[in-house]
C-alpha cells in the first residue's frame, strides 16, 4: 500500500489478517514540501512496484531488496496514477502526454 506520509508499506496476508513487514520512504525532490504517495502498481514477474507521489514523481522500487531503483519527474503537478505495461514492464504509464 502507499500512504499519505510518502511511504510504501508491505504486508503479508496471513489467512484473515494482515502482517506488517516493512516500509520504504519515498525521496522528496523538495524537502520543504510534504510528499504524499498517491498510487501503486505491481509487476509480479520482476517483484517491482511503481508509485506516484504528490510532487509529480514516479518511483520504481524493488520489493525484495527494498531499494528505490529509479525516480523521475512524470508531471509538473501531482502524478495521480501510474501503471506498468502488462506486456513490457520497462514501460510505465502515468498520464503525461
């Protein structure tokens, strides 16, 4: 999941309950502005997630190593959503033309 604190949180589903594993703080391009994580998409094959945030950035995170692999500006304003291409996980859609 993503949070209003600018974090990606990872959970395990254990029968009927969620077990918190860890969280990853997204980097701010402007430390003076609060950064909210807005959306998340997963790529099961590569074990990566793509997240968008309120500073207009998209972050690609390796869930196994907990490492932010890349981060780039997708919009001048909030990048409300992002998604991996289902046939090529190197392509990420964010709505910018």
